[in-house]
């Protein structure tokens, strides 16, 4: 066994970097994108332990819950994230996806409409809104949702002579 003097643990602690909330979120997102859901959850929980109402962490834990099939939990977390940061355009998309997976297409549609209102040029928001409209039997509305978006107009302009 190695003996440490009483000063050595303090020196080691001084060298250990304390990660900020943004760093923890970034590390969690890297783990999440790499498929390490457990590692991502550890980082997100560290953020929420410091800041229980941190909207990005609530959003990301909600996304994880959705990916794991716990749609009621995902919806609760994502609703809170949207409430805390109503101008974050990806939050209502994630909430809409959780609602759609839970079988509530009308609420999903409303969230996708909110996302389009926040960022009209978002192809992702327009696509999800179009899919929700299609699921509700509104094929024409689905086409309009996608065709009328600035993102679709930008793509269409590439094909004009």
C-alpha cells in the first residue's frame, strides 16, 4: 500500500479541474452522440444536481427518456425545458417527437408549429410538421408546410434556371 502524506490529497484535489455546466453538457452530448447513453445521463444529472432547472439538461434528459421509450417522462421533462426556455427552437421539436411517439399527434403538431414559428427556415421543423399533418390526414397541408418554408424555397431556388 502506498502511504500519502496529509498534504498530497490536497495537492491532487487542486489539480483536478472543476467542470462547469457547459463543459458537463458538452461531455454529455459527446457521450450521447456516441451512443453512450449511460455516460450521457451521468453528465446530464451532474448538471441537474447543480442547476435543477437547467433547460438544456432537461431537454437532453427528455431526449434520452424518449429514446429509451419512456414517453411520459420525456414529455414531462421536455415540457419543463420549453417552459424554461420558450425561444429554444429544438425543444418543441423534441417535445413534438415525444408526443407523436406517445400517440398524441395533435399535440405533436402544435409543438412542430411552435418550432416553425420560432425558426421558419428550419427544414427539420417543417418536415416534422408536414409529417404530423400527413398523419392527421391533411396531405395538402403537409405539402404546404414543407413547400412554403423558407428552407424549401431556398432548395427550390437551386433548381431554377
